[in-house]
């Protein structure tokens, strides 16, 4: 059987001075090379760094009409977090399912540790000394309609942006992630939080069928007819096989949705404080907020941005009026926005220059509530947050919490909030700033 590698200590950038072991030049490697339609690069080969880092998105491809052209060519798969990008022993850019099977069988036979790279936002995708199965050539995403029901069929390497592109103009949607570059493989197999979860549930709640390469290299199609494996991959974080295809059952959706953004500058004595903004956001969430309203608080070093959207078909702008009463926002855009081409890119900030590929130390927590003491701690941290960092607070629940806790391997459906902290710094100043920003 194959081993899945891991361990945060293996990904520390200080290990860049170490060399990963070479692959043994034996019959197992010969068999792999003779059957592989994709490419294989080993440490030291020409093209290794390109395979390891991917092609970093520029700010320009994240703006305006460039978003509409989303494709593997315009928005290639990139290694998002350079702080956790280790040095694999080898990277196989697989072309198809047969290649994935060959790589898994090779690792099982040779004892190489297998890592899987989908959207490359995970710190487990480029692990030091591992054999990486890179799914970037398997980014297909296709919309299908069967008897008036919409389905989305995606390759194992598809990104959120690929899924949104396939759903553009269809009138259907599911819960996808907040960053267009995140891979569906990691998102879905961890559960899948996103802006639509209060009305559509988690990403895994839309999963209809999956094609999985198991640890012995066999291919399995699983759905509710295979309850054990299907239960495991819906929240098991990729530990039960390599998913090469997802099929999702979709929900009716109006692509243009009501949106309210409130931009706060917490200037002492002139504007509400960080603490007051955070507590007002919490009070809005807990004042019987309907499940069709999705609130997000994005706390950059400056400013803080409240975002409210309504995600049910037929929702109107008037539904967002109750959230316009607090504070003195310096800007307050309020109108109907395109969910796919506008709202799904909000995580990158108003200039599309936030949360792009760089060095990050991310951490997060599911919270059962936000008492005043927690708000005080978060506000205090935010006041000293390093440049290029962000703190994002999402309200959870709704349809995602309606599913019984033991129905999938995602157990903590009763979380009320998701707090995400990403300390960031430029790779050009890594050694001088990494330790302090992590702290």
C-alpha cells in the first residue's frame, strides 16, 4: 500500500538547503516511465522549478474582463503559499486517470511517499522528499443538464474558477470556495465552506459521484451506492485515494445577486474602532439573520470591509437595508453584482492585489460563538497585523448545519463562525520577516 506524506516540519523553507533523495533507478521507475503519458521531472532536472512553483498569476489577470477568460492558459495552476513549498523528489504532471494509477502503483511498489497537488493552496501538496502527483492537466469543468437538473462534472485538478466558468450563464450553482485559484480536490474533501453554504450546504453536500484511484492503484466510482468510501471522501481530506473526477448536483441560482460592501477606516476619535466594527458585525449575524444573507468581514491592515450578499433566487436589494445603519463607512457600494465575475473575486480586495501567490502562514478555527472577550482579542491582534496579512470572519450554518453530523466525515457542522488568519510577507524579505509575522 502507498503512504501519504505530510508533516509541517518537512515544508519549512529553511530546508531549501537540503537535497531530496534521488529516485532509485530500478524496474519500478522504468515501468512508470514507459507507461506515463504526462511528464516527470526530478530534483535537479531542467524544468523542476517551473513544475514546483507553477505560473504565478499577475494582478492584471484578476481584474475586469480578464476574469471572464478564466482557463488553464490564462490562469495556470500556481503554488499559492511559497512558505510551505518544499522540495519534492519528483513531480509527475499526469495527463489522465491511467497516469494517476501508474503513479500510485509506482509509489506503492517503490515505497516513495505520495503527495497530491490539485489547486496547490494546501501546505501538503509540495512536501519535501515526496513524489508529487500534479493534477494541473486534469482541470476540465463541464455543465450538464439532465431532465431540468443541473450537474457539474470536474476533473480532479479543477479550480474554483474553472467551476465558475463552466456555470456562467447556466442558472445553477453550488457552494464553491472564496478564492478562484483554490482547487476543488482540497476544498471538497475537507468539506467545502463558501459564500452559498447557508442556502446550499457545504460543497460535499452537492457531491453526487466521484471517481477515485485507491491506494493499490485500482479505480473506483463511488456514490451513495458505495456508502463507506463515499462517506470517507466527503471530509476525509484526501487520505482515502486520489479523486480524479467529481460530479455535483446543482441548485437553481440567479447569477446577479444583491450585494452590499461597507468600507471602514478605524481612525481614532473619528470613526468606529476595530472592536466596535467587529462587535456590530457579530450582532448583525446573531440578530436572526436569515440564511439567504451571507455576511463576511474582511480585515486587512487597513481598511475593514463588511460584505453582505443575498443568494436565493429572487432576492432583492431591500433585504440588505438593515445592515447599513452602523458607523461611518468611507465607501458603501450597494447594488446588483455578478456573482461569478465580481463577488467570487472579492477575496482579492478592491485592487485585486490581495491573497495572490506569496509567502503566508495561514491558520484558522471554527468558533462556537463570538463573546466580547474574543472580539477584543481579535481587534487587538488586527491593530498590529503585518502588511500583506488578512483576517477574515465568515458566518456559518444554515443548510450546512441541517445535515446530520454523522452523515459525512465532516463532523463540526455546528460551528457558528470560521476565523481565518493569514500572516503574509514578500518572499524577497523572507528571512527577516517570516518569524515575526508567524508570531
